[in-house]
């Protein structure tokens, strides 16, 4: 089952693993809910892997979570028509499965996305809330996902991660930061100035929430502030879910980016460009 994303009000431990035992006894007496909030708050305050994005003009990355079939069959072609590639965060254990909201892309479709030049990122293997996982379980989730993607799709080991449910705790953030170049949240914000790569902000590109005027305003703001603007969405269709996007809105977004001269790159490409340092205006 694929949960609703787009909110920080998420439920931890959906797989019944229970929360990790925290460090020490500082939380004693906390309810489970408060304990999750506490570790989520510490994760938000933690800033260890920093990168300055102000050195370059604004960059936009289009990302897709869970990868419903429609993201591959209808979304990717829109990007490709504009000469753009996206980042697709895959929980490969769900590939080919039917969900309440959509059917998840098959491993074959993921292979085709990679072959077309799109980036395949990690979203755990089973789409599990990482706050429920200890180090070994979390490492295994990522290992299993990488192995399946390599064997079934010929995909190189993913270098970027998106938190399922948008949820995380401090210890999981540290573990994932060791492994991945970036970890994307669903915290709605532009990435401006010195960015925490373990807590990359993203803005939901949903028909429910965006129209052309808001898009243009956001892109102008990103340009002015030399931001890294990361969009995220799920399904793609003429009547998308509340956390999905129509082909029309995707096309409109890419047209606005082109007209305003804003570069659109996968997450991996954007990070590589930032590492190279500032050029251009
Ligand atoms: Zn997800």
C-alpha cells in the first residue's frame, strides 16, 4: 500500500517494526507519537552535510516518488520531449503491484527509464518509514533495493535517496547520509544558500496546488535567490490524484523553465554541477 504523501503528519512504523530505541533515556515517559516527533525534530535541527547552492544560477530537479506506471508511461515522455531527464525514487519491492491509487511501474519500466537517461533513486525496498528501522534493517532495505535494481534493471547503485512518507529520525538521517549523496524530504521549501544534503527540501508539483501564476512566481523566486528547486510528484494523468500531476502541468512547468532560462537537471546532475563550482550568471 502506498501512503498519502505531501504532509509531514505521517504515521511511523507502518510495517509494525516499532520505533527504534532511542539513545539514552531522555525520552522516558514520552508517548510513541511524541518520541517520533522528538527524533524528527532533532533530525531537522541536525546539519552536517552542507553544500552551498548560491554559487550557481537556479537549478530545478523534477522527481517522482513511488513511480506509478503512469509516471513512467505518461510523465517521462513529457520530460523527454523537452530534452529533460528526471529522478525516479523507486521502492523496487512494490514494482508491478496494484495499489489503492495506482499500479506501480514494473521492473521493466524502471529499466526503460534508466535506459532513457533518467536517474533511479532509492526509496527503500518496501517503502517503509525509516524511523521504524535500526541500522541493520535500514542498511538491508537499501542493499536489497540496490541489488534488485541492478539485477532486474541493470541500474547502477542509486546515489540519491528520498524518505518514504517524508519521515525520518536523527539516527536514520546519519546512516543515510553516510550512504547517499543526498536525501530528499517532502518539506516544502526552496533549497537556498547552504543546504543540508540530508534534508533536501522539495515542493509538491500537484494540479491540486499549482496553477501557471504560482508556478511562474515560484520559478522567478528561485532564480532571484539562486535556489535549487526540487519538485516532487507521483502519478501522472489527465485526472491525477491529489499528489499527482497532469501531463499539461508538467509541460507547462518545463515551458516556463525554458522561457525563463532555468536549467533542469536530475538530482545527481545538479549535485555534480554544484560540486564543480559556480559558473554562469
Ligand atoms: Zn513514497
